[in-house]
């Protein structure tokens, strides 16, 4: 499912990344299952550096959330966010944050629906100098 969320990377890259995070106390993956089938996941971290819009530190951060299309609009995404909130609270966080790509209106609508509010808009630039 990570490849579905971040298709610019190959499966093996995702596999290695996930394995590197599993034993770290400031990172967690939660899976949602329906009838023994994986329906979605949330990947959370604790960020102690600046987080756009946050007024406290540390902040729980939704690094990625994905629900397979067949399971969407059934409360699974909300359940995953709630699980992430509980985990972040257990780590001393008072806020959770997330980000999306500008054009991802489905994700924007989902975040709004589960209680996130827009903190800022950011456009990144790059310029070759050689």
C-alpha cells in the first residue's frame, strides 16, 4: 500500500524504509483490517522540530495515511487517525499535524472531515545554479 500512496518509489525502497522505522520509539505504523484483509494504514512519527501551525512540541505527525479504494467512506480512515491521536497523546503530544500535496483534493477533504484545519499553504521552489 505504501507504493499506492507514494508511487514514485519502488516496493523495495518502501520495504527497507518501513523496516528501518519499526523499532524506533518515535515512529509507528497501524494497520486496519477487515475480515483479515489489510484495508489501510497510518504511519505516524513524533516531530520535535518546527511543525507548521503547531503551538506546542512535540507534535504527532501523520507521515502517511492510506485506505484502499474498496474500503473508503466506511470510517476506516477516521479510525486510523483516532489510533494515531491516541498514540501521539501517549507520547506527550497535544497536537497532531499532517501535510498533503496541493492538488490532492480527496486528501484535503478527508483531513477536513476528521478534524484537521488548514494551517498554511506552501509552494516550494528550486533553481539549478550550475
